[in-house]
C-alpha cells in the first residue's frame, strides 16, 4: 500500500504541472491584463510598462509560469490587481466553500444512497418508479432555476430559511444552498446506487447468504450495499472537486462569498492572479480526491490489493 501511494503521488506531479500550465497559458495568453485594468481608457505607456514590470508580465510566458510556480512552493500565489494577496482571498473564501461542500456532500451521499437502495431493492415497483422520476426531474432542471425557486418559496414566502447566507456562513444558513448544490449530484448518486444494488441483488453470493439464514439487515449492509458502493464512491470522490468548483451559480444566488464568488469576480474583472490561484488549489483538491477514492476501493472490496 505504501509503495502504491508513493507511486500515485509521483504520477500526480506531471498531471499537476500540465494542468496548471494549461490554465496559466489560457488565462495569461488571451488578452492584455494591464489594458483590462484601465477599462475603456487607454493607459499611459510608461504607466503600463511599470505595471507589467511589477507584475512580471514583461517576461516571456514560460518565464512567467516558472516564476509563478516558484512562488507557489513558497506559499505566494501572487497579488490581485487591487493589491490584495491572493492567499488572503483564499483564506476567507475556501473555508466558506468547504463548509458548503460538506453540507452538499452529506446531503447527496446520505439521501442519494438511501433513495438508490430503496429503488434497487424494489426494482420495477412504485418506489423504484418514483425515485427514477424524481431523479430525472432533478437532472432536467437547471441549477439556477432550482436555486431561485427554493429561495423564493422556502426562504421568502414560507420563511423557513434565510434568503441569503450571513457573514461567516454558519451551517444553518448553508442547508438551503447545500440542497441546491447537491441536487443534480444526488440524482446521479441515487441512480448509480439503484443500478448497482439491483444488479448485485441477483448475484450468487447474495442468494447463498440468504440461504444460510443470515439476517436480511446484515445481508444488505455487509454484502449487498458494501459491494454496490464501489461505482458510487468513484462518483462521490470526483464530485468533491466538482462541488467546490461548480458552486459559482449557487453562491451567486445565496450571496455566499466563497470560491465561486471569487472566481466570478476574478473572471469579471479579468484578474488572472485570482483565477489561476484558485483553480490551482482546485486541481490539488481533484488529485487528492482521486487518490482517496482509489484507497477506499480496498476498504470496500477486500479482494482489491495494492502493491
């Protein structure tokens, strides 16, 4: 197991370099960041040259990337064009989005697996049809529609929650946006669980366990559900990064000042240091989540061994 982890960590290095290089080139090579700072006004050539020098933009692109990577390893993700360090923006945004992601992840994991198990155990019955219809509806409705509808009815009309998240993002205020953020993923988790449970329910080892007189609850929990969760764990692991990166719409609707909010502001104001810095952290989150998923395979299925 130890050698496998080391090998996977080494494999992450070229993936991280290639991904960050691609993002860096896409952000810095398209357009002129200095000209974007002045808007419609034409900047003074001397002033523009001084700003490019201060931001290291007067060097070739490959040297800018090496300079950026050198700063990352020293904990410096650059400075936003308003003079605020990107690390300071991260320190205020990532804890908020992390709490929102945890709420959404718990909702999609618990409710999605429960609905999938219910539908898989009653395949072809009313419960199965109801779960399939509900998940299809969740997948079909865009996130911004779900967000505004829940915000209006639950928060504004029925006053069961706050329409906007307060400063500090307490967990109580994050339940409603967490439901919105987890909606589509919950539907996919339920469908994956339902398909896997329905397939494994007809397997020989399940019939053998039942024939031996094993209690039904133990058959479901120890055998059926455990073996059915491997594809679900794969989706959940990769979805952690998707939840953090895909919270732009949800955070805009509920005024959550997290990663999505900062990315939106960075793109809107054409602020490359903010965009590249936040996306770099999200790349690390994706890589760590994929490694965790591979390690969980061995926990769920004892037949899987890593050398």
